[in-house]
């Protein structure tokens, strides 16, 4: 059986995206998904996305981690999915779609995708570090000399900490650049390695920096290894809402593969 796919990247976070509106893809075959995501034995990506029907929105985005397991919300994956669905002529420049954490809306301006994120509350402190859920759980830690920081080693320790042993956690290491600019490197669960970018992680960092008083701006620029993203939001009484994640999306290539 041959499967058609397209590969996209959003600030270096790369995804296989498959049109599964006919529900023919064997989504319960986690070993197949893991193989397709493998960079040596498959196509290679940080995660696989199936675009499926929805009764309440334009489409459903189901995201699978590169370990083959069904994942939670993926911000960059969602942005790439929106561009993919536009290329299928299912939507025009605006859409509402269903993801792991419910409905999201998005707008498209050329190759810049702006995505609405779910409201956030209950930011927890762990000493000087913070934990919050932006559709996926994130731990945020400020460090110095980020370029030289041991992201894999330290990220793996926190990800597998007994504090988060039930589901694990994504770990973001942050260094401030200016009043409203920050550099971020992220260790992602499910990938079990550093990725070039993480949309839900970038969103978590922007809110965390405001919470910590590192910035007074409600528009934060985040620089990742894979490129630049912006996060806009509003806040009231420890609640963050009207959160918008924006950045570029690129289709890398398309093809067919035997499964």
C-alpha cells in the first residue's frame, strides 16, 4: 500500500503530514508511525500528523510523536497543518480546526501562520523555575550561556524527574536577549531529544517570562535554533488569554512511500 505525504517545517520543527480524510491510514499501527518518523529507516521528522474529518470544524489534526505514540497539542505542527490544508483547497485564509486540546482558529498571510492557543492559568513555581500547560506540559528554566548549555543531559533529567513521572514534561531553557526577546532551546518528550523549535514551548516561555517579570511586553519575540516566532497575549488576574503564536511555515517536499 502506498501513502502520499507532504513534509513541512515550521522554524525547523519538521512533520510528515498525511491527508487521512478517508480514514484509510492505519493510525493504530504505532510501529509504522515510528518507522516513518525515523530519520534513517523512514522519511524522518519530529512528528507525524493525520488530517481527518471533523463534525464541528474544518478538519481534525491528530499529532503523533516520533516514538509512534499519540501526542498532545503541537503548536508548530498545527501551523504546518493549516498550510497543508490550505494547499489541499479545503480552506482559504482562515480556519477553525480541532486538535488534542479542542478548537483553534488560525489565519494565513502568505507563509506566515498565526495560531490561537488555549487560555492558560495555574502557572506553578518550582523554585526559580515554572511549570505550565499550553496544550502540552512545559517546564521553563532560565540559564546563562544557552549556546553552550547541555540541553540534552539536563533536559532528560527534568523530563524523567519523579515530579513528572506520570506523563513526563517538555523542558525549555531560556536566556534573555533584550526587554522582549528571548532565546530558547527545548528538550521534547516523545522525541526524547532537543528539537530546533517547539511551538507550545515558545508559548510557555513567553508567558513564563511575563509571569517572572522579565518583560512587561505582551508581544514577545522568541529565537530558536530553527528560527524566530512571536507570541502575543493578554492577561488578567493570573489568567492568560487571546494567545497568538505566529511564524513561518515551509513545505519541504512531497512524495509516496510503501507501508
